[in-house]
């Protein structure tokens, strides 16, 4: 549940236009790509991954829901703690996303196996054989 829907709406309105087409490293889809700052831009601007718009929203909201602080912290120790918090939220979301992707893959594999079996039965019927 979104704890701060007004801030979420404002954040979505401020999003820049998507610029390039590529492959999302999170879900594997091909389309417009954005760069997600794994450790939050203000803590570590260099560690980024290319993700689609949906995955970027999922990852950023996951960090916000975990209350990861995204404002710059001048104290190096506190900033290191914030980076670790951001990484923990990122890897938790990554695990969730990979579990969902694996489940979709399992469902697709089951569908195609069943479809292939149906095609074999149909071919057998057309050859004049039985349905089995």
C-alpha cells in the first residue's frame, strides 16, 4: 500500500521522457529503457542498471516503501548505511521479481507442452489414428 500517494503522484509527473530502446535487465522485456540507481543517485550515482518503466517504478517504490532515504548525506558512515539499506531493498525486490519471472516461465512451459501434445493428437487424428 502506498503510504504517501501525493508524493508518488508528484514523482511520476516529474519523470523524464524515456530516451533509448533496449532490454530490461530486470524482466527481460524490450522497449524504452531508464537507468535505475541501485544505491540511490545521491549516494552512488555510478551504479545503475537499465530497466523498463514498469520495473523502474517497482524498484524505486520498493526502496521508498522500505523507507530508504534518498537525500544526500555528507557523513560517510551514515551514507554507507543508506547505501546498504538501498541495496537490501533492491536485492529483496530483485528476488521477488525473479520469483515472479520464474513462475511465468513455468506457466509458459506448461502451456506449450500442453499445446504440443494437442498438436500431436490432432496430427494423429488427421492421419486416421485414434485420439491417444
